[in-house]
C-alpha cells in the first residue's frame, strides 16, 4: 500500500475524505500539506484529529527527505481542481481554467462526462478535454 493510500484510509476512518496531498515551499519552509473535506465542513478539531492520526505514520515513513512541517487543512472556498473527481464535486461552482495553450476560461462548471469538462461562459458553453487543462480552480466573487 502506498503512503497516499495509507493516509487516505486514515482520513476516511475519521469520516473525512482525502482531497489532495502536495509538498510546497513557503517562506523557506517545506510543507507537506494534506487537504481534507467532510460533508459537514472541516473545522479545526477535524484537522487536529487527522493530523494526530497520520503524524506517527509520517514519523515512520517520511514523505520527503529533510525537514518539513505537516499541515492538515480544508481546500477552502477557492480551491485547486487537479483531478476529475475535483471537477465532479464542484459542479455548479464558478471556475477559472487555464488551458495548456494559455487561454483563460471563466464560467460555471456545468458538466463532467468521462474526460470532458463543460463550462457555461458568458459567450455560451465551452467544452474542454481534461488533458487540455494546465490549471484550474474554483473562485468566489466577494
């Protein structure tokens, strides 16, 4: 079983769902970020519970070499969409997609069929193959 699969299993044992795992460098520090979701939302207590559960696993099986900080959090209102599952779980939300050609498309995520993403833009429907997407995220108009 891979480390990600073990983390996923532990997260699910808390009633949450693993959204993403990434390693980032911020202000000179390496952060191993585990992002989770929960049907009732993710609060601080849920993050602490998951962190306390997976921390011993990471002590035995370090995810990266060198020093790092573990961070467990929710993906937030504005979140990255990296997997087809992320798109499927964001239907109806506003999205900003950058294609591999550099085009930026904004609109409401209307549909996900197989590997095709459908966005309702001001100009009409726009269909994209998942493989055409360089980056994507939801956004919220404040």
